[in-house]
C-alpha cells in the first residue's frame, strides 16, 4: 500500500508538487495523469525514494519511502531508463538481482518468468542490449523492476515510444501485476490506456490534484453525458447523417422534445445512443488552469 499525505516538493522558489494526498491499495492500479510540468514524475520519484519531500509524508507498506527496507520491496520504472548496452538481458538482470541479494537460482527463475510473460524470446536474451529494439529494451527494464519481487511497482510511462502492439501488451501486463496483489502506480500520456488499466485516477495540474477517484465517479461529477438522437425526418438543430438526422442533446427532456418534433413532421426517433465522457475529455476540462478557480478542492 502507498499512502501520500500533504506532499510538497519545491526546488528553490519553484513548487513542483503542492499539498498532494492520495493512497493506493494492494491489488489496485492507481493512475496519475496531467500535462507536462504537472508534478507527476516528481511525485513518482518521491514514492520511489529518489526525491526527498520538502514537506509531507510518503509511506510504502507503512515504512518511509526512503527507508532501505522500502527500496527492497518496491520496483520503479522511470520514463527514461538507459540500460547497459554491452550486457545481455540475462547478465543485466542477474546483475540487478545480485544488488538485491537475490540467490542466483531464485533470480534466474524470476528473470525467465518475467521475460516469458513479456514475450522476450530466448534468442534475444543472450544478445547485447544495444542491438535490441526499443520495445525489447523496455521489456528488459520492466523485468528489472521485478527482480526483487516487489509488493509495490511504480511505472512512469511504461510504454513510452513503443508501437501499438507492444504498448497494449505492456498495459495488459501492468494489470496482471495488480491481479497478483501488488500495488501499482501508473502514469502515461495515452489516456485511453490509463482508462483501460486504472482502477482510480488522480488528475494533476500545476503541482496539485484537481480531481481523483474511480473514472466512473469522475464522469458523474465532472463529465457531461450526451444523447445522440437519430430521427427519420429533419428536426431543428439536427444534421443529416447516413440517410437519417442526428441531434445531440444533454437530457431526457431534450430527447422527448426531439421525439415530439419528429412526430409533428410525420417521422419518428429511429435510435438513441448514449455517449459517456471519456477520460481524455475530463482531463482536457480539469487540467485547464483557466477553469481551476471555479472548482472545489479535490
């Protein structure tokens, strides 16, 4: 479990993270999203014990984030993760297992299990990392985050720069880690993947969390459901579309109004489609600093 309370981090006069609080439980994927400069990476590095808070507390399974025991129980994948290119994936991962004092037989079992699950085939495991594709090196970096069998994993843009197939696989792999009972904190710019994998999400902007919770709850609180009403005849404010007419409205009273208008013209409602707000739409609304002053604190 991760518990962040009143976290603040300032670099000189620049406040990167300002009064951030949230928790993430075992078996949960907790997403942190926001525009560049929102404070996401600083928050993740603080959880990983790599950045010292200016104020507030960060605890991982009840221990301070910078404690030695915490580091042994946590796996961290930064957005930029250069590897030792002259080493092979196996030698590289064994090296990191040695740093965690993992016995060689246990380490090899974990390494091969992780590489099997990440579908890094045998012929690439003994070749130099420098000769591997970006997708393969990212898989090795993910395997590195698991050599110590962590209870908590923190992933910053795990699929950064990868092709869609590799991206989808890594996102699904992240979900599998949570299914094993690990706590996962996940940040990504691709909000479709965040929406697919995360149980709860915090939206950050200018160092603060402006909204957080299950995506369904965020939709209800901040989103706007639309109804696309298709009629067989033209009605006011409708557009022609594939032989029918479509009007977008926001409530059931409006739907009934369209139905009456169609009937008055000798037609009818042929279809009604409900369009829920996407995480991307919520993000664009909530992460806009110009609208933040009108919202209550998260």
